[in-house]
C-alpha cells in the first residue's frame, strides 16, 4: 500500500522527468534559471530554494528598480549570485527559465 507521501513523491518525479524529456533535457541536466524582479515577500526564499536545487543553475537576477538594487548589494543571499541588466538577462540564450517576482498591488 502506497501512502500519500510516497504517492506525491512518485507523481512529482514522474511529472518532472516528463517535463525534462519534453524540454530535451536528461534527468541530470541542470536548468539554467534567472530571477527577474525581487520586490515580493517570497523572493529570498525562492532564490534560496533555487540555489539549493541540484536541478538548477542560477545565472543571476535582474532588478529594474535602482533603490532595490542598492539594497540587494547588502543582502547576503543576493551577493551569492550575479546581478544582471535586463539586456543581459533577455539576451542570454542559455537561460531556460525566468522566475518573475514583482510587487503585489
């Protein structure tokens, strides 16, 4: 008998492998990801999760707001990744996924 936790783990792995295969990636390939915007309460946690994931390679982040960019220079979490300009982020064809984090109005 499979319990709920085993079912969810198995279903998640199956879905992920299907998604990777559809994207032309092997199970051990890393998805290159970037973060656009940082003005959301969950952004730091999402960045932490992306950095910890063995399936992701974090290319960097782009923050369009100059004030927030200055604040992030002091944030240890964001010091771990490269700050990208919008042109760098959008012009980098190796980035396969962009996570958008913006202010919730």
